C-alpha cells in the first residue's frame, strides 16, 4: 500500500517536473499562455471539488471568490505589495467572503443551497459593477511597474495548482475528508455519529474559496485588466462547477482532467462557436450526468478495465 | 446512583399536533429499557428528542446531569447518546469499514479498557467482518441493520438508542440482534430500545415503558406491564375484540 502511494507521488512529481521544464523547451508564448490558463482552471476545479465533490454541496457561486480574489490581488499589486502577498490577500478576502456566504446558506440543503449561491453570485456582481473605487463596470487596471515576464506567471499558476492538488489529496485522506464524505452521503446520519456538518461545510467552503480566490488573483495579475462582467460572470461560476463534473466529481484526478479539458478547449470553442459554446457545454453536462456520472475518470476506468479483462481472456486462451 | 437519563415533562408539538405530552421517566445506569406503544404513540419522536435530532417544545432531557434538550445530535453523540435508525442510513458510497470509521473517529468519548481497538474489530463483533470492504449500498437489510449497530457502537455510547432495529428481519436475524443487545448491555452500555415486535422487546428488556397518544401509559417489568389493564386495553382493545372477556394475563410473551 505504501509503495503504491509512493509511486503515485513519484508519478505526480514527474508530471510536475515535466511541466516545469516544458516552457524552456521552446514553447511559444501562446502555448505557455494556454498552459497558464489551464493551471488556473485546474486550481479552481480542484477547489470546487473539495466542497462540491467531497462534501456534496453544489455551489454555483464560486465566481464570487474568483472575482474577489482577482480584485483583491489587483488592488494589492497597485498599492505596491509583492505578488505573493497579493495572492495571500486574495485568498484571505475570498475566505472571509465564504464565511459571510456560508453562515446563512449552509442552513439550506440540496437544491436550496445551490439556488442561494446563484442569488449571492449575481448580487455580488451587481454590487461590484457599481463600486466606484474599482472603476465599476468599466473595470480595473493593474499598473505594471516592470516588464511583463510570462514565465513568472506560468510558474506561479503551476505552483498554485500543485498546492491545490496537495490540499485535495490531504483532505481526502484526513478525518475532515471523512466527515465531508459522510455529509455528502447523508447529513443527518453523519450528525447522528458525531460529525458537526455545519462546521465541516464552512471549513470546506473556506478552503475552496481561498484556493479559488488565489487563482483569481493569479489570473488578474496576468491579465492586468479585470472587470465585473468578466471575473464575476455567472458563466464563470457555471464553468467552475462544470469542470469537476466533466472530469469526475468527488475523485482526486477528475477535477484535474476536467480543468485540463476545459482550459485547453475553451478558447478554441469560444473562437469557433461564439454563440454555441455554452450549448455544447450544456449538452456535454447532460450526457455525462445521464451516462457517466463518474465523469471522464469513470469512463477511462471502464475502458481500462475492459481492455485489461480482454487481455486476460486473450492470455488465458492463446 | 443518579439516573443516567431523566426526562422531565417533555412535550413536542408539530404545528397543531401534540406528539408528546409531558412525558417523564428515568433510566438507571445499565440495563435494557423497552419503549413500546401503538403506531403514532410518539416513540420515535421521543427517541429523536433524546438523540438531539428534534428539539422538544418544552421539558428537559437530563443526561448524566446535563440538559441535552435542544442540543444538536452531534453534541449528544459526543456526550454519549448515540442512536440507530429504523430505516438504515448507510453512507452508501463508502465501504462498510469507512462507515464504522465515521462513528469511531467522531464519537469523542474517552475509550475505556474493554472498548474494541478498531473498526474491523467492531465489524467482527457484529458479524459482518467479511463485508468490510464492500460498498455499504450493496448490503442486505439484515446486514445494514448490523452496520447501523456497528457504527453506533463505534461512537462509544453510554446510552444506545435503538429504533426498531429488528423490523423487517427474519426470526433468526432478530434472535441474533437481540443477542448482540444483551452483550452490549453486559458491557455496561445502557440501551433504550423502541420496538414494534413485542415478543422481541419483552424477551430482552428488564424494564418496559408503554406509550399511547403521546403520553406515558405505564412502566415496569415486562411481567407487570403485560398484566396492566390499561396496556391490555390499548393493545387488544379491552371490550372490543375479545368481546368483553378479560384477555389472559401474559398475552404478549406467548405471542
């Protein structure tokens, strides 16, 4: 068992190492940008999965954390703070927001919680559209003092994605993770065995919000210009929930795969089908929920098992 | 020795319906207490109040000197009151072992010398060790009931509340569960046992509390309760079914 886990860690380390050297092998700026965006999406996808996949709390409102993180980081950078400090602030602000949102909404269950998060998300977007300090609807610009160094952004986003992955694995293995799974399966039964569901949900929400906020901050520093219709858009909230569901909700690798798929094809889809891309996502979502609720991870697992058993049969009957 | 649990005039209203009307009784440390009554008597409501799933409209639930009325169920568990469910509620995506692990890791009472070391041992004890790694959703009803019991025991209760743990089970399975309850009792855990199956409850309890229409009707040893005219009236309908004849004493134990 220990060997298996260690070899999993080894393979993960190898993957990260490849990603670290990849841009040094002559990858063009557009490819690096695509990878950067993918890491940002992978991070928020993993974050959503901690609350939604492990804890079973389906939130449409993660754009709030993404957007607040983006604005917090932008304001911090413009007041001369270091990038890392700005990201910590972004995570902190998002975490605070998660408590403000979670304290009332976690008293609701299932679809009612999901609906409440939609309302909160839209409300925050409207408020941010009318806040004069950050330029309201016209958006907010980061005034860059030094030259633009794409690789710095690339490595920061990669580091954040690795951090999110580590957090996800650690949560899944911990007592806290067991509480989340129990709550997802049956909140009352969990409480009847000593789990405090409200507290566990708040903590998972806070952790997910912090990671999402930091991801928003990473994006804002790269884009250097953000506006409420962009980072607080409802479609961002939907995308954040779509990725782990496409990949395999409640699993470790599902949200990563979902984030990669979304990150790599999103721009292409928007460019090719500017009106239709949401329809494509919607159809994909319906297909997955109907035919493969375990997402791509479940699909791959099934193919793999079929192949393995076919090979066994062939080996047994030469 | 003070009672382990004492209910003081516990009432519960659901909108206009008075489900419980000033129910009071005490449970001494140790022993199996049966709680019986016809459908709608308020047994499950009472159990839900003691376990913290419901808040009483008025009255006190004193457990080991602390009033638990209005405490959330996880707080009651940590104080030492753990319940099982009539309809088993396994964490379906989790394995049987992980289900028990939830009770073991979140029921926080101090471990005592005789307590089982780990979840696998508890499964072995209730007789489903061979299912440890099966997804709990695949269990039969009988095994799900055992899992309910194993999970609750893993939380180390001082007072175990069993809600119709034998309903839907075969004779053999029922006998097996009753034996487990006797063993749990012998290990010093107090049990409050709600059951429809009168024969089961009379055979296992030392003390029986009878409820009807949200009130306590009678309590005493199984023998005393079976011979209580008021109880016979409720269960047989004194003058109705028996045509005015007095039912023979001890009607329940003989089934």
